[in-house]
């Protein structure tokens, strides 16, 4: 299998962001920063855990030293490793430990996406998993202050997960194939 070039990976993730995350309104807060070009999609070429942690640390430092008006959030895409969802899950703990180690608890939080994403207590074929399925393993680095700000103005944020599940459950087979071609 030949390696997919970074521009193709970027395009696939950007399409997922626009068509799935924003298009289905799975994250009601993503449209504005995407429109304002405040979301960065960074592709890590890492093939070892230490190198990937370094890439994520670099992006967290970049977020820390950037104004939200310039860079609101970053998606770190990992096409070369963590294809197995269990391996990805174990690595999440490393990223969260990195955030703690750098005293960034309350500053940054992590959202996770993977082609084989499966919620605890869910069957792998359950529709709800589509809410977090992406073309590649992705670590979404989020500014907590920005999230708190938008949540103050959003009515009933607790309903977002249930709304997302209802949305993906309502998709037809054809819509699923169009929105999630990497799953078929």
C-alpha cells in the first residue's frame, strides 16, 4: 500500500470537518472558527509514540502562545500509527498525562476521533460511534476558556450528545456512505 500524501490527508480531514462535524452540527461551536480560519489541521508524520507526543506538545505550546482570534483549536492527525483503536485509547492516557505534566489542566482539553471509534458500552456497529469516527486518528486540542465561553451562550449543552446520536441514527445508508467513505 502506498503512502497517502499529506495534502490528500489534509483534504480528507477538512472534508470530514466541514461535512460531518459542521455539516451535521455535531459540534455546534465549530462553524464560526472554521469560517474564520482559526482551526488548524496538523498532520503528524510520527511513527513512534515519543515522536507523536513531541508533535502534540509542539501544537499545545503553539496554542498557548497564540491568540484565540488567530488560532482557536488544532486537530492533530495521525495517519502513520495508532490505527488500532485500542492502541489509540492507550495513547490518549499519554496525551492527558502530558497536559497534566505541563500544568495545562483547566487550560487545554482533549477530544478524540478515530475511524474505529467505539464508546464504552456500545457495540462497534452502533450508530452513536459515528459521532466520533474520523478518516484518521485525530487528537483535537481545545482551549478550555474558549469552550466555557461558548457553552455559556448555548442553550442546554447537555443535550448535544443525544442530539448527535439522533442525527447520525437518522442518516440513510446512502448518506452514511457519502459522509463516511473511509468506513465502507
